[in-house]
């Protein structure tokens, strides 16, 4: 037997056959991560696909909604506006409409109302702000309002429509959004006469329609009145109106800020107070053409203080004082003044009798007789004046600032030149005034001098 060892061989365990029951082995963390999500939760994939399809459907619906808002909704809104307007007696046309989250914009709007003849509104654009799908504010830029007819007729028709079942204050409209206009223009034909028109430019107005009635705050710095023979203005006009009160302020000289030359105050029934406060000013700055006054003068000036106040339904008091200065007339070599002072009281509906009134044209002074009558839309004044005769010799005296009229100027020159002539006789005058605020074109003034001056030579009669 040999002592050498066999070379070492690697150890190989013998296969061992064990019949053990099968057992699931938990996967490792790595195996869990790489395993498909759908294999772990087979139903979630279906849910995700359904959600994806849902979002896709919502996206399509959003596109449809955008199309509807951009194209269909404006047409629907336009139709609804027309239907709503027709129900309230308004004929409305709209060229186009745009919708945004805050409301909608109407373009090319034209509106008329059968219940208010002669009224027409044209607006390039009207912005309507909404809250919970209801208009909360309406803003119109560049609006143009045209009216035709007397103030009383238009106001009565408008009030009747506003209070009717179809009007803004009627039961059909529970609430109406306030209206704001800026840079607007108002043209009123026939308001102060058949051939007259009033135009207001750059109008800013805030209009609200509470249950109690219409509330208006409006202003314009460029109001002009066209009458046969001339143009009045421009004036600044501010209007404040509520169902219980009204206030109109007119500044005849818009160049002077914070002034109110004419202030008219009223209540729901009539005008209750009128104040005119005009310091002596050049007529040219007051928007009053000389040709309309029928007089001329290089330095024509006007001052006036007037107060009219009602003391009850059948009584009103009036005081007036003022003058027209530096008047120039043909045949009179130097300017003269016309001054007046009046007080009166009575029933303005039947006519206030002017009993204590005086008017002076230079040295010619006399009493004024006439009446002042009030109407719902204005007033009318009819006056007659006759001056007391003044001796012609009074005109030979040196002229004074208070008595610049010199009717006997040529006669005095002749007398002074010869030194032998005397002036005899007298000078008088009469005149009439007719003024109707409802028809400015019909105003008329007449002045007729009555001169009987004679020149005698060497004392002969």
C-alpha cells in the first residue's frame, strides 16, 4: 500500500432530496419597486384612464364655453337687451357686444322711446358692469342725447313714462343700475323757442333711479344757446335734481372759477327761489352779444342783483337792481347808462304787478308798469316805461358821470357859438320791454325819445 495521499478535490455536497411543502418568499424592497404598478393595483389604471378621459371632456367643454362666451353669449345678451327694451317701450339697436368677467360692452347703441317723442340716444360704447349676472353700473362715453320740444312737454312726457308700468319707476323694473356719462353732448331743439336750440358739450352726469324717483347730478362748462339773430354763451351749467328738490347754477363767465351768476332753486312743484348776482362786468365776457340787446358800445358793461322768492302758494316777492353802462347810440356824442330799481309782490301764477319800479336812461327817469308771470317752464315779463320830461336847458349843463345822456348837444354847441341863442322845450322818452324765457327769440325792446327842444335867437319866441 502506498503512503501518498490523493490530491485535494473541492468539496461537493451530495444532493439531498427533501420533500418539503412549498412556501412563498417575501420579495425584497428592490423587487417591490421595479414591479409594475398595474400588477400591484390592477383597478387603479382603469380609474386613471377614466379621470384622464374626464379631464379631456372638461377641456373640450371649456373650449365650447369659451366659444359660447366669445360668440354666442354676446348675441344672446344682445337679443335679451332688445327684448327687455321692447317690453319697456324702448326701440334699441346694438351693433356689437363684447363680454368679459366684469360684465359686457355694448357698441353702437341707438335708443328711442315712443312715449317720449323727439328723444334719441346714440352711444358709441356702453359698458355694463354686472354682479351676480345683474347690471350694477352702466357707463357711457361720448353719448349724444337729442331732445325736441318745449321743456314742459318733454318733462311731462318723460315723467309720465318713468312712472308708467313700463317705465323705470314702474313695477316691471325692480331695480335699475345707475348711469354715468362722460364727454357727452346734449342737443335740445325748441326748448327756448321754435327756432332756438341749446347745446351742452363735455357733459358729465350721474343718474340714479331709486324707488323715490330720479336723481341727477350733471355739469357742463360749455353750454350755448342759439336763437334767431345770435349765439348766447358759452356758459357753465350745473344741475342737481332729486324727487323733492332741484338746483340749477349758471355761470355766465366760465373763466371765473367757483362763481354762480344765476341760481335757480325749486321743489317738486315749482321754482321757489331765484338769485342773480352779477358784479359789473364787460358784456363780451358774459356771452351776451350786443346785437341781441339791440345796443352797442365799445366798453359796454352790465351789473345786476335780482332776488325772487315764494312766500306761499299765492305770493312771491321780487327785488331787482342793476345797470347797463357805456351805451353808445347814433346821434348822441357820448356814452350813457341805463339803470333800474324795482320791488314787487303778488301771485306769480296770475301775475306780479310791477308798481314800484323805476328806470333811468341818462337824466331821463320814470316809473315802470307791467307784470311778471310764472309758468311751469319759465316766466314772462311785460313792461312799459315813460320818462318825465326834462327841460332842454338841463342838457346844456356840464355833463356828469351819473347823467351822461346829452340829447341837446348840438343845440348847446350852437347856443354857445353865437352867445345869443337860447334853448327852450323839453326832452322825454318812452319804451317797452317784452321778454319770455320760453321763447328767447321773441324778446323785444323799444325806445322812443320825445324831443321838443327849440332854439330862439335874440330872445324871440
